[in-house]
């Protein structure tokens, strides 16, 4: 695993998390109101676009793991064997993750994995990223 790549991504993730947790982001964008809890989709889309700018050839995309009971799911980012879970700390005993894919996750999310392209995001995600960019 490329330690320089991981260090660049970790640095970006720390800056992103600080901006995502900012009261301005939390008040303006519903997907971040309780960051990192219940924010995995919004945060993954936003950070994914920043990662795609950092590494244009890396093919960043979301991965969604369904809950085994069919109730909910959890999203993170992957590219070329590397995973980034910016909201893993919403689960007790987990920390934000950058490392080999797939990331560690609660056993509850043992359902099928689904790839989601960054292009699938919507206007509210774009607006949240614009706020986060200003705060970074």
C-alpha cells in the first residue's frame, strides 16, 4: 500500500471532517445535521468528489453495504483496493478509516455490496460540498 497516497488522503479527510462538523455545514445541509452519524451518503459523495480532484485517474466510487435485516445501510468510498470510511466513528468502537478495502464495519452491515458512481449525486450534495470547500 502506498503510504504517501494514504497520508495525502488522511490529510484531506481530517480537513474535510473539520469542515463537515462546522455548525454552518450542520445548519445548512440536512445530510450533515448530526455528522458523523447518519451522514455517510452525503459525506461520501462530497469527499469522493474532492478525492477525484486529488486523484483524477483513481476511479473513486461509493460502496453501499445493506444491513442484513434489510433496514438501512452504510456507505464508504473505494478506489483501486483502497477504502475511505469518513463516518466510521458513528459506530461504537470504530474510527475514520483509510486503508485496504473493504473497511472494517459493524457485522450488522453484512448484506450485499452495491457500487454507486459519484455522478449519481444530487444538487443538495453539490451545495453541501460548496459550503465544505469554503470552510476547508
